[in-house]
């Protein structure tokens, strides 16, 4: 049971890392979009 819990924690950490990476990429795209919008005005 302990081994299973450890692997679940590792999976969880991997998911959280992927999610935070995705959020960072989204923020960068949003910044790019707002910069482009300002250029168009």
C-alpha cells in the first residue's frame, strides 16, 4: 500500500508541474496578445 501511495504522489507532482507550465505558457500568450492589441490601436 505504501508503494502505491508513493507512485500516486509522484503522479500528482507531475500533473501539478504540467499544469503550472501550461499556466505560464497561457500567461505569455495573453501578454503577447495584449501587446499586439496595443500596436493595432
